[in-house]
């Protein structure tokens, strides 16, 4: 909302906790069956949104802990019921060109 209500235009900001979050931690919070696929070039083990820009420009700070955000998402999961489900096959298909490009740069 701070970005929408500001006069800032043409900027991109990362939004997150500002602390590293592993994919395995997210999977544990979500629960359910886990499917492991081989790691591909350029694929991260964790995500860490660099929030320095949004903090500096808009004075934004995270208010929701990662764990709480996942819980809220699960409580509102029906909103996403029509979203596509990723499988190893669809991931491979949709990221084929991207990972081919990253592999050449490694």
C-alpha cells in the first residue's frame, strides 16, 4: 500500500522478511507430501528478498513473520484454488529455456 499511495513511479521493490528462508522450511510449514527433483543451474537453495530499497525509499518494514505469513496463506488457500499446480514435468517444461540460458552463463 505504501508503494501504491506514494508518488514513486517506475521502481521495482522486493518485499519479504529480509531474512533467508529455505525452500525446505517452507515445505515443512506447508506440510504434505514432498517431491524432490534434481537441482538445476542457477536454482537457489533459499530465498532472501533484498528489502534495502523499499526500506530506504518508502520506509517500509515487514510486519508479518514468515511463519505467520505462510499460516495466513494456508487459511486463505481457497483464493488460489484455480491456480496452476507445479509438477516436475510442468516445471521442466516452463523453465527449459531459462535454465538453458543460465547453464551457458555458469
